[in-house]
């Protein structure tokens, strides 16, 4: 018998409930009715990176060493992309299990490493080749399933037409993921399988609740029904890395820092390119007409690509470091919440942090619309050896707000740009199976609770370095996991060092998807 953890990127009841109420997601409705279901809180910021690894390790970002898609290195004055497996300091909980396991499509897990079973790395950080361990499994996936890691036409998501070829590609990718999952479960060879369905959240980002998103969820629901029909399935756990809501307001946090005197910029190559009319979108349109965009991305160094500003003059990715006046700046921000204080003196660093917390906590725009729900000192959010290297302030963005981390535009508050949907910290948790009490309604479920809960469900001790707790209340009163005490053992060696860059292709995909 196989237990499955099914990760649905960006899933939350705020988006799904109308479709559940309308009877459009019957398989998911049956899980909610027959099993347990609850809102689940993510780590801040509520983003794919780092929350999928928070789930997989049971550790908060202060122990993982990754806080968002990019790392601001104060000492070296650099900004680098962080979404590779070796950027994280932690061990996935299924690697503590005795039986064969399979990890499918977990974001931020590339390059893959050997496990007792199979490991298929997931996007957006995974490359199109070299994504499995053992390496031979890649050829098997491609021969039997025509397996692909990413859609080939990601840039189409940024267009005005929701019914484009990339959407169809994403539908196919989702089906392929479930084909592999169901076959692995049917084989009866695996004690545990994890699958992340990542690209569903990309549809939500660009189209939110448009019919193309509803169609994607209908297909996912059909495949959940297929999965539950398998005799070899034991327990099924559903989870998301965060939730989703509609974007109504755009907050350019670095423009705010510049306006308030914390961030000072200087002219660089990106400014010259912008004045010359050379922007990412204009060049991409030409390359698409010539059908050489993919070739150009492979040939032109990412360092040069990153210098290109957007049509409105915004600089993102590593090029941000080139326009920051590091000597005169005291703070810089990433997107979706983290702010780094640049003062080298510890006392000055705390002073600036406290100023930012006071100024940004409860921030509203010029019309009184809430922008920041809370501005929090990082040490009140994170714990662990990497807290000092991380951000000093973490913003909990208000509902319907997207915090953009680009540099180059003076406008602080704006209407939605590319994204129509943004992440929220309220995701979902659901579970069903013989040991699950369908009558219970768990409260205060956190993403860090899932690793210890699944380990305990399957009879394994919980690692002491995990931050979450076993959700003992979800088990049937007379079931084996309910009657067995929670056992803890010391944590073991981890796979990552928290340092190292990701590939140029991965950085490009993050830019296509609107993160960088």
C-alpha cells in the first residue's frame, strides 16, 4: 500500500470554494466531506521558494538558508538567484523512510540526488535534462510518457489571450504528472510518493479564476478521482505551498524605499539600454517573430540578458545590484516581502530595521487601501543559523496586493501589471484514508506540521530539528497512529549548504513567470 502526498501549488479555498459549491470538483469535494480539510498557513513570504522546501523538511527558512527566489549578499554586494536544491540546508522527510519512495516534480529540488527509489526534480528551477535520479529514469519517462519538465512557450502566458498554446501545454503536463503518479502507485513498489503540480499556479497568477484556470482544476479533479480508485492507495494527503487571491493593487517596495531615502540608485548599462529603446519585451517580440528566442536564450550569457529593462524601465534579477548605490543605500527589498538592511554596524542595522517596521506596519496607499498587513522583524518570524544572513524585515502583504521587487520606476502604488492572481499565506490541507478521522475539523494547521505528521502516520520518528508538530487530532481515536506516542530522534545530515547559483535557464524561467 502507498501513501501519497499531492501538492497543488497555490491551492486555497478562497479560489476553489465557488467551484466546489457548484459541484464542479466532485473528487475534491468527497475528500473534504469524507476526510479532514482545513486552511493551512504558509511560512512568510508565501511563495513557492522557500515554502515547498519548508513543507518537505519541516524547517523554517531560518534553518534552510533561503528566504525567497533571490539572495542579497550584503558583504559582496551581489544579488543571486536561489532555487537550486543545494541552496537549501535540509533533508526531505520521505528520505527518513525505510521503504522505496518517489519524489515527483518538487520545486526547488534540482539537481536531483539519489534516494531509495526515484527522484524527479521539478520546476521552475529544474533543467530540461538531467532531472532524475537515477539518471536512467529520465529516458524511461520520456519514452513511456513523453515527459517534459516545462512548457516550451512560457512567454505566451504574458500575452492578452488566455487561450494560448502554453495553456494547452500546461494541461498536458498536468496529465503526464498524474499518469506517472498513478502508475507508480499501481506498481505497489513504493511506500510513499510525493507529487507537486506546479504550473497550475502559473495559470492562476496570469488568469486567476478565468475559465482556463477552472478547466485546469477540473482536469486535476478528474485525475484525483483516478488516483483514489486505485486499490494500492492507502492514505492521501493534499496540500499547497500557499493560497491565491485576485490582485487589485501593486506595491513597488523599492520605489517606496527610494522615496523615503533608504535606497539610492545610479545609472548603469540598463539605463542606457532603456534610453536606446532596448527592452526585454521588444527584443522578445522580434525573437519570437524570427523563431529564435530559445536559441538566443541559450547563447547570450544570462548576465547580459539580465541587464535588459522592462518596457517601463524596471530592472530585476541580478542587474538590480548594478544600479544600487551600495555606499549611500541603507535598505533594498526583494519581491513579496523580504527587506534587507545594508548598514554594516549592528546597532545601525537594528535602528534602520525598527524604522522600517514602524513605517511599513499597516501601510495603506493614497486612497486608504491596505497594502501591508504587518511589518515584522525577521527574528520574530524565523529561527535558525541563517537568520542573520537573511532579511531584516518581512512584510505580510495585505489581501489582493502584490509586492514587486523591481527597481527603476518611481510609482509606488499601481494597478495590476502582468499578474491577475497573487499568493496568500492561507493554503489548504486535506487528508483521507483508514486512519483519518473525517469528523474532526483541525485548527491552526501550519505547513511545517505536515512533515512530522506524515512521518508519524507511517510509523517513523519525528526529527528534533523539525519546527512543526504532529497533527494528532486528525487521526481516528482507535487508529494505530492515534494510540502510538510521538517519537522524536535527533536530526541527521542535510543535503544543502545554503549557497550556490542556479542555471541561466532557471533564472530565465523565473523571469518569464514574473518572479524575477
